[in-house]
């Protein structure tokens, strides 16, 4: 049975400390912390922690395994990177991976040669016979050189799991059920011949897989944006290509627009969704139904027979701004479940709002998905900007995400029988953690 991966994460404050005075060796940047079970707060031993460049997603460390106390210690040689912003990727047997596609890891600022501290909590995999899950491991190379930061995806029957190569080019994809897999690599500017028919038995740990980087079949994507009704003076936005299978963005496949146009070259073969305004810039892809289909799904290189796919221009509009909880401020404190209020910035021209809340697994627990023909299950009237949460009990220590969509009624009635979404909140906002009981 395929397990859908989601996560919960508890971020600790950043602590900076100086390093030694030894001038004979290049300084080493260090990230330390603990990995715990989100439901019990018990330490997780044997978790795999790797540090990535917070701007490029390139791996800058080898894997650190947590000890019996859940502690890890990642060394980042400063001679190999100039990065000072880092994120973590964490995986453990019988636990969901960190981060998830929607809840990106908030970068940790650490000066060169200093030490940063970050704790991570993981959610256990629900409903799985853990004894039957296996793993796939291997390396990614370009000639004789290891390639770090490659997103490696194992897919079977439409279900996929992933891992990222560390600075030695190694990867391990955990918690895979028995199946026959196709293994692919994704990294901007490189293509990888897929490994097909990789058979994995129950409880098998299979190693020795090798992906070789090349340049065949790379594609280019061009297009433009038209920003309408912006909430800020932002003139440009970020365009990303998210894998259709895992919703992750491979390194090198995110680019800011310039002059309201974009040009992304070196795209490896695969199926992607084009996403705009992915970086909390108060802009979202316009939900206007007259625009391109949502999501904008492309398959390369099939959709670019001449090597370049021009997708034309599409509209980007101002978002419905989330105020609390989950405004996107780094280090936002957990909130109390009792009396929880969801607050947003009142939109213009709306007739009503629709609200939805998702749990850490990405499952909707309150409200409904946006629709053109069925009114939202959780609805808020025009010119309102808050609603009291009235869904299932929220669990202490767990992470949730809420979203708000503004609608106009196109065919009047009670209820409205035809409606149009005119704006919504950003994908990366509205994430919050429920405070633990003292």
C-alpha cells in the first residue's frame, strides 16, 4: 500500500556561536539539533539529516545519522560553499519525510564557521505495516564526479517517494512498499537515463543503483505574466516547475520573471506543473476560468518537439492575505486550539469567502475545495475578515494549514448556483502549529 508523505515540523530558535582559532584548517559551519517524534516527543534514532543551500537547494553536506538521543551534527566545509542560508532534509524509517512539497523548510541563517541549531519533529506513517517497507539506495554521478542535490524519485503505479543526493552523490529513498519502480533524477541543466523495472521485495533494502548525468532531452520553457489587481507594488514574481508526481521543485527549476517574462532552460524530461508566485510575495496565479487550465501541466520533452515550449502569458493577481495564524513570519509561535480565530485581509469585490483547513497529511478536515457550482461547506459573508474554527479537535504539537478563497456569485440565488473564484491565499501561508498542553 502506498503511503502519502506529509510532515509536521517544530522549529527551534537559531543559536550562533564562534568557531575555534585554528588557522591551519578551513573553518567548518555546523548545524546541530534533535529529531523527535511529533506525537510522543521521543527521540528518533537513525534519522538521515542532510543540509542544503537555502537558495539553490544544492546539498552541502554528507548525511548525518541521529544517535540514540535523536541528536545530529552536520558539518559543512566552508571551502566547498559560500552559503550562509541552509535548509534541512530529514528522513527516517516509519516516519514521513521533512519537508513536504507545500510546507517548505524555512532557511536557517548561519555565518561561515559558526554553529546553528534547529530541531525537527516527524510524524509517524499511519496505517502501514512498517516491517514490510523497504528502501532503494544508490549514487548519482557525472563522469567520475558525484552530483549533489539531485532530486531522485522512485515511482510505481502513480505513487512516488523521493530523496536528495548528499555532497557525496549518495541517496536513500525510505519507506517503500514492495513494487516495481522507475527511478529518475531531476536537476536543472542535467538529464538522467531512468532506471526502469527496479523490483523491490517486501522489507528489502536494495542498493547499488546508479544514475548517470547527461544532457540529452533537455527542454526550455518561455512565457509571460500579466499582474492584475496587485496588493503591493511588486512587479515581478517567481515561476517554478513542480513535479507532478511529488509536487517538489527540483534544483534549478525556479526563476524570477524579468520584464514580466520568464525563460527556464535545461529542464530534464518529466511532467511538471507551472506555478507562479511561489515565494510569499502577495501574488497568486489568477483563478479566472478563462485563463490557462489549472494547474498548468506540461510533459517534457513531448510538449516541446522543437526543444522550446512557449506557454504564452497568464494572469497573476493579488492574494487574499492571511493575517493569523500562519502569516509566514519565520519562527511564529504555536497557537492555542481553544478559541482559535482565522483572520485574513478583506478582499475587494467578493460576495463571500470559502474556508478550508488541512491536517499535516494534507487531508482536508474542515471546509471544501474551491468549486464553481457548489457553495463552500464553510462560508463567510462579504466584507468579513475572520471566522472561528469549528472543525474537528486540533491536536497539540501538530501542524495544520488553512486557506481562504474569495468568490463572486455569477448566477444569483440562495444558494448561489454558479460562482467564480477571484482570489485565494498563497500556497505557503496559513501553516500553524497547535501549542502543547503545559
